[in-house]
């Protein structure tokens, strides 16, 4: 019986060591991926969860317009080197302006030649009755670096 207890104890220590190794390597991987985007991993992970929810709504033919997307709000960086430029409204992390802003920020790294801002501005020109303030866009949104 004592040998059995020793084996269980050693085995449990082994599992704890493996778990700690996996968690550490997972944490390092998250940090490496986030550093490629120039933001801390805690922000990137919330951005990806939020964008996944938006994607799922769209993929399942859900309605985005006038929909409150309050579940899994993404975190907005506050430190100067990670902040968004321009006006940041209180509803930034639940607005479509905020959603498009994080998409643009990620796309700037993934594909610097992307045309999301131009395509969005083209849609607004095609449908001039759309009031972007309903999507959380500030008055000076076109002057911010992401959109100019």
C-alpha cells in the first residue's frame, strides 16, 4: 500500500509538471503571436473572441444593425504605445466603429495593402442615407489615421 501511495504521488507530480509546462508554452505562444501585432496578448485575445462572435452572427445570417453586442466586450488599450489614435468614445468596445477599428488594426499587420477603409467609405458613398453616428462613429472619424 505504501508503494502504491508513492506511485500515485509521483504520478500526480508528473501530471502537475506537464500541466504547468503546457500552460507556460501556451502563454508564451500567445505572447509571441500578440507581439507580432504590437499589442499585449490580453487585448488580442479579447479582440479575437469579440470578432469571432461578430463573425458567427454574420455567418448564421443574424442581424448586426441595432444589435447590442455586449457579451465578451473587447478590451481597449490604455497605455500610450498601444492606444488607438483619435477620439475614443465610451461605447467604443460595443460599437461598430470599434469593431472596424480593431479589424483595421489587425489587417494593417496581416496585409498592409488591405482596402477595408476604402471599401467601407465606398459603401457609405453608395448609401448616403446611412448615419454613421448610429454605429458609434465620432464626428472626426475620417480624419483619424486608420481611415485617412
